[in-house]
C-alpha cells in the first residue's frame, strides 16, 4: 500500500505523518500538491500545518489546489482519505466532509493534550477502539472549533458520522473538556462514506513509543481496512 501524504506550502506535519505511517509498516510518500497523485496511491493523508499561512480561511486556499479534485475523485472511488488538523480544515473546505472548522472560542492557539471519547467504533478509523473508550491525543490549532447547523449535526450523530468528542479523563463531555468550543464537542467526523474522515487532534503525534503515547495508532491503521 502507498499512502500519499499531500504537502502544501505551509504544511508542517507531513514528515511526522510519513514517519508514523512508515513505522507502522505502511509505504508512505510525500507528494507535492503541484505534482498530482501518484498512480499507485492506495490511501491519502492531508496533514496538519498552516497551508498558505491560513490566509483567507484555514484550508480554503489549499482546497482549491488542482490535486484536491484528484483527491475527491479518489475518495469517490473508495480510496481512504484522512485529514488531520489543517488537513481537516482542507477536507471540510473541499466538501469531503460536512461542516467547517473556525476560530477557537478562546481566540487563542491551543496546544495541549486532550481526551477524546470514541463515539463510533465501527469505522475504519476507530475499529480498533471500543465505543466509549477514552484516548489521549495532542492538539495544536487556532481554528479548531467545529461548526455546522444544529439540524445537520443531529443528522450526523444519528448516522454515526461523529468519530470522537472532546471529554474529560472519565469520558464525560463537559464544557471544561472542550478546548475550542466545538459544537457538541465534536473532534472528528466522516464523509458520506466512512472511509473519508477528518479530525483536529493529531494521531500521528501519538503513534510512536518514542513519543510517549501510541493512542493514535489505531486511527492510522484505518488505511489498512
């Protein structure tokens, strides 16, 4: 399997992502966005960073790169796609997933470890967790607040398309445990089909023993499902 990690101007988690995927036994390759998707791509990761300096809106300019038309086509054909942090913003801006990520409620850049509760353990990205399991992953974003109309969010929850919610160490979803003010404490969602997903916390930063935690490994294992 070849996981194409798309690099835009301003990406800064691309090498981290390749390192984590390689350590897990995947063949991961950095792909400059102007070069297009390699023919042997079997999975796509949109990594974190600050593509185009987050000008206009975070992810908005990268979403208009020609490679994203290829990513959408590949996703439609069943290729797994995961967007993380800035990649999540790009994914929403590209209509791979619904909703949008906007300025944190604090209006500050949040860089810390957070707890997440697994809401649906029947997707490729969560199948190695138990529903209701609490994991810990790092966040690093200034525009991570998930927003979507209330009725649409109710539909996503009813359809099992919410992957994770911010919670405390006991799994309780509370305002204090929500680092950015995301609606319903949503930290990650899927597209119309669950092989496409976006999330703000960084699984690749908690996927190696040397990093102190491996809670994120199961997310990246979704590329194998």
